[in-house]
């Protein structure tokens, strides 16, 4: 059994298999930074007699699996678990830490791109407790049992606890001191980023950035996806589309814009390619068990992969990065670094591959040991290469894959999401969960990566996304344009206002990152951080905190944030804006007792100067006091580590109806800039009084009388109401009309009854994007936008659902003719044909989902004899494999033989008497359940089993024949989940 990374001493043994932690202050201090994966040290044995918490983990080692169970008091709420989709409050959920290329993930996806074997528990009294399973291997975090944390992973591993502390913030600071705090980002990286797969030429890149400047929409960074490369070869440039990247970078810099370029781990195996040749000479590639380099297919074709677990490899990669940066590169984007590999059932390389890791992080191990840290180690190598290229600049790296602690090297984004309202809503808790797992610099693809956003969705998403710690818009190839001006004037104006807000708040956001870098405090935090004792705050996921600044958003198309009822924590919370309130923008509140520093509405960070006017927004608490902090430095480089900065603590206090605002104290060697200071004191209801002076001098502002305050508040509220009534929200121009059920065609639809919950999205081809069995919480279907999920095809088309338009919802029944709940959809496939699908949950057996699919002729051409073209119906569901190596397809064939197809079988076509006799089962031997698919064999000419990248297609094909109005092609089939053991 391999030794775990780092160790922890357990004391003392209470009974066999049950241990108690030493949680004394001395023991907690001894943990310190020793839990850093890449710099492990042995934890000192705690002294005897230390105080111990009443938290008793039960530890059981069965075979090669260690299971740890921690029971906490009733009323405990769970958070953390890293990059996880679904709700903010994690109680009832299960996560598997296994970095996965999860393109088009859903709310029930159990493994995403990053692994954080960490749980934050908020106890009933508001105190908080953290638990870290210090294992790099695949780990199950099971929170499905109330108030119980269960970890299960191969090999022995330490469990490290943090707390109990008086607040969740204290736990997070303790965790950050153990795993490392976020690297201080360059200030420009906190501006807005614009990205697409791909801006395909230097001319296109410059045109996009110049349009931002012409339209007065703030932007600091433009991104280059894989198409800038020569044949997807890393560290190269396409000589036709990007002939002079340094000249392009100079042009961008001249208008205040940085550029970030992608580097993937897959290196094309090609003689003469300098990266492949130098890597082979240095012997840096991951090996197979036979000691030959592993070869897997990614974008360039056959690729080899650097073994970042070796210092030799990291040094080699960093030297390539150093040279690459000389082309004017400002930042680097590490993608596909789970690592993702095409055409494999697991979506990654075999776990039997060999890494020759450094001794201090585990030595020689197979891939299962290093898989979850591969992306983090690549990001580390990239970070170090950028640092080598220019010691006067802070590196900026974005990584898709990561592990707990990767915030020391890179920011992250939440992966390849979808352009729909559900994913917009999920983006808030996902960013917060990453923050609660030690990664404060994160954000989603604003507007959604896959599919086409609508104007209202994009504008609303930009409204809240502009206030996330990392703010980037990104969209996939083949989608419509997703720049702020791409959705009409109303959406463009909302985006402009949203981003101007961000830039006005940059002094505050930059200060929060400095505090996070120094102390480990979250940048964006859930609302319950304002009062962890209030249980009503614990599930709120449309509001979040940026320090004392509260952001309340709407993620529903029906209501704006100003129309929603927002739960506020106790105390004073004063609403305010910058004269920019809008129905499609979030509502902002400032906590009583806080002073918020605000800058000018600039278009990029380079426009700002230390001599610019500074504004302080003051919200007094119940005692008439407030305080705030502002960090200022060069915005880049490391001068701040040598006291070259100015950290100012401002205070405000009321004395005899006069508010005094002054500098309480400062830190750092910088002198205070000569600048004007604007003070605004919030009175409630958006009303405020203002005064002006010079920064550093004490200012005095006379407060109005009680009646004057009431009048000011009433006037402010009336003006806000009039403003919102005069402003037209972004129109929902894609709203279909005129057909029964058509209003449902542009929103996801849930069918929930009995044992099943199905999510159907008409506007991405009528797909069933998820099918969840409610009693087991097992999601069996998970759609990618282009090729996966439940789809139907005509002919042999592969990358299209066969529809020239989206599906339309033509009927929605809550109860109809033997059905508990059902929906009918249809889509035009041309030539006078439509695809119809009727999905229902049966009333007499709610354990069954029934799907009737057909191709019907609506119109036929003249002289056709009443028939349309020759077609076949292909039902093409793709099933998620939670345990890919433990799944088989089993059935009895028409000829009576027992058949079983495993991943090793590859693609299997079943025709004639080898077809299943009306029933075949997807059997998960690990979970002990089978998904049973039944159908009428007379409607199916062949069946096909295709093991994909971590998923499985079980296809049904009709015969190929012409279709008339009276003879549709039909396949009717049902799904049921059965226990098999």
C-alpha cells in the first residue's frame, strides 16, 4: 500500500478502528502549511492532555479502502466539496473527487474538473468545523445522511480537522494557512475578460477589442483559444492567421488590453516538432507499464503527455513557457489538463500509466495516485515559467483542472457550462463553493459556453457575472456571437452598466484579494457568513457577499432583482447604486458599519491613476460607526512584499449629529496621493448625503434631522420607482407564440412523478439532458450540447439531431389518459417530415418512463406517390457511467443466448437473432442497480452498443424505408431502474 502524501498522528486509540483528534491550539498550529500537497512535511505529534472536541470519526479499513465517518450535531449544514454543481447547501449530496472533462455538466453531475476532498460544516449554533481528507486518489464524499460526513478512498490517508471555530470565516482562514493562500493577482486580471473558441485571426482579435473601446464598454483582456496554434501544436502560432503575435500584443497594449493564450498538456507526437523532440530528449513523457510513452488522442491527433510530477519535467515546461511569453503573452490558460483524452471510456488516460514523481510528493506511482493533481502541477509549472520570464510581473494562469491548494498558482473557471437559466443559477453556488474550498479567484463562462444565449439571459448573467471574483465571457465555436453588443441595444446597455459597476468597485475587490492573499479570507462568500447563526440564510444562493457588500441577483427570467423579496441578515443593510439601477441588474446593499472605497468608471485598469478622485460610501451601524480598508500598490510586481504599498484604515463616527470621517491608521511605505475625497453617507432606501474634501484630512458632515431623513428616503424610493418604470428591461425576443404549448419551447421543462425526474430542453434539439432516479439520486442521462444525451436522428447524420429548427412543445399534460405527467415535442427535419417525441411517466406504474418516438410525413412532394424520402429512425440515448469499469450491458438475445457487453467489447452491433428480445439492461455492478430498457423488437432492426468517453450509447435503429402520411416510423420504449443485488 502506497504511503499517503503527508502524515497525521492519530491520538489515542479509543477502541479498535475509532480515533479521536487532538484539537489543541498547539496541535492546530503545528499543522501549519504542512498540508500543502507539493511541499509536505510531517505533522508534529501533539502533546498529551490537549483539549479535544466532541467529534469522533469512525475509521474502517476494508481491503484497500479506508472509510471515515464523522457524525455532527443535528441541524448542521454542509458546504465546500470544491467545484460542485447543484445547490449551495451540500447536505444530501454525494461527490466523487476525480477530475473529469465534464462538458455540458448538469446539477447532478458527481465529478467535475477539480477535486477538493474538503467539507465545511456549519454547526447549529453558528460555529464551524472543517474536515480535509488528505488523499490525492479518487475519494467519495457522501453527505446524504443527515449531519454525517463520510469519506471513502483507496489506501490509508490522514483526516485533518479545522476547528471548531466561532465562525466559518475562521475555518476558511485556518484552511488557507494549511493549503496556501491565493497568489496575489495582477490588478488587470480583475477587470473583464472576453473570450471565444475561437477569435481566429489577429484582425478579428483587434476588431473585438477596438469595438469595446468604441462602445465605451470596459474590458481588460482578450483570450486566444486553440485555433491560434499551428495545427493545435502548443507553443506555436498559425503563420497565416497570427503571423506576428508580438506585433498584435503591442497593438493591444497600446489600447490598454492584455492577451491570454491557451496551452494544453497534449503534445503532438511528431518528428521535427521542437516541443516533442526536446521533451523526448529530456525524457519527460508519462509512461505506460511497459516503459514506453503513453499515446492518447487529443486536438492535434496522437499526443504524448508531460509528467508534471517530476521536477525535471516542470523545469523543461517552465523554460518553454518562459520563451513563449516573449511573444507578448500576458497570461496563460491551461485547458484539457484533467488530463482529457479522446476516444476512451474514462475520458482520461489509463490508471495503470506510470508517473516518476519526485520523492517528496510520493515517488513513482501509477496514474490513479497523481490524476487529481496533474492539472495543479501543470499550472504550477506554467506559473513558474511565467515568473521566470519577468520577475517584475505577477504571473496570471487560468486552469481548468485543479486540486485543493491550486489557488497558489492559478485562477479557475467552472468549466463548459450551458447557455440556459439553470446554468446561470448554478454559477452562483459554484463560485461560492470554490471560495469555500480555498479557491477565491473563480467565475463561470458568462452567458454560457455551449449553445446560444438569449438577450435577456446574457444581460442578466452579465449583471451578476460582472461582480464575480473572476469575470469572463466565453462561448463555443458554432454558436452565435456572444459579445456584449451581440444581443441588441438594450442588452448592450445592461452589459455596459454592469461592467462599469465592476470597475468602480475594483478598489474594493482588489483590497479583498490582498486580504485573501494575506489571511485566507474568502472574496465572495455566501450570505450566511454575515450571520452563521441564522438558519434561514444557509440555503440562499442568489445573494452573495463581497466583504460587507451584498449582491442580490435574479436568476429567473420572470422577475428582476428589484422585484424579488431578498432575505437580509440582521443589522443595518442600506441599498445603494451609482445612479445605474436597472430591471436586469442586481440590487446592492452595504452592511451597516462598513465603508466601501469606490473608484472612477474607467474602461480598463490602465486608465486609473493614484491621483484620481476616491469615493467612500459609508453605511453607519446602530451605534453610528463605520470602518473600511483600502489597499493600493503598483497593481503588479512584488513591491508590496517590501512594504511598497499603502493600506489605509478609514473610520466614521457620529458625534452630536456630525459624522467625522478620517484615516485611523495606515500601513506600508507609500505616501498618500494628493487626491480629492468624496464621501456619501447612506440613509436608507437608496438616499444619501454627500460631501467633498481631501484624502487624509478629517471631514465633517452634518446629518439631517429625522424628518429630513424620512423625506429624503421617500423621495429616493419614488425616484427609483420612476426610473425602473421608465427603463425597458431586455426584451425576451425569442419568446415563441401562436402554438399551443409554444410558451414552453424556450425554457427547460421538468417531468417529475413517481421515481423519475427528467429535464427536457426544447431549444437544444428537444433533448432529455438528464434523467434522475429519485429514490437513489442516480442520474442516468447527461447531455452534451452536440452529440450526447437522448437524441433522435433521421438517416445517418451524426452531429445533428436531424432538425433544421428547435423542437416545439406542442402539448404538456399533468395528467392524461393513463399518464401521470407527459410532454409532446416535435421538430422539423425537412422534406415535409417532422420528428415527434412523447415522453410520459405512467400513472399505473410511476417507476417507468415511456418514450414514444416517430418520424411522420406532414407534406410530400408532387409525383412522390404519397411518400417522402427514404429515412430511418435512430434513438440515441447516452448514459452517464458513474463507475465506467464496473458497468456492462446484459440481455437475452432473440435466439435465446445470454449476452454481455463490457467496455472491452468496444462498439457492438446486434442484428437479426442477436438483437435483445425486447429488453436489455445497463448493469452497474458497483452500485448494484440496473437500468432496464424495454422495447418492441418488431420496431427495431438493429441495436448498437458504443462505449464512449465515460459514457455509453445504447442505440435503437428502425428499418430504413420511405415514410408516408399514413405509415410513420415508430420506436416505443420504456426505462425502469431495478435493484440487482
